[in-house]
């Protein structure tokens, strides 16, 4: 039998913000190291998380260092 796990918006937002912060850190490192493929891969995740957080009403103005 499959267990159903219910996650509320606060938990989704908290996890999304943690992931968003981590991805941005990795993107900055990849850019510094001229790792174009790694940066492009991270950018896809970054944009997905940004869209998710925006859809949940989270303002990223203060924490979005990449701004792409």
C-alpha cells in the first residue's frame, strides 16, 4: 500500500527557498569556473523553482542574486 504524504504550502515554500538559495550558490560557482554546461543545467532548476515560488506568492526581490 502506498502512503500518502500531505505537505502544506509553508513546507513547500521553506524547501523551495532552501533549494533556491543553494542553486544560486552553485550557479555563481559554475559561472566563476566557466562551467557553461553546469550553469545551464542549474539555470533550468533555478527557473523552475523561481516559477514555483512566484506561484505561491513568494517575493524573491531580496533574495534573487542571479536575476535571470
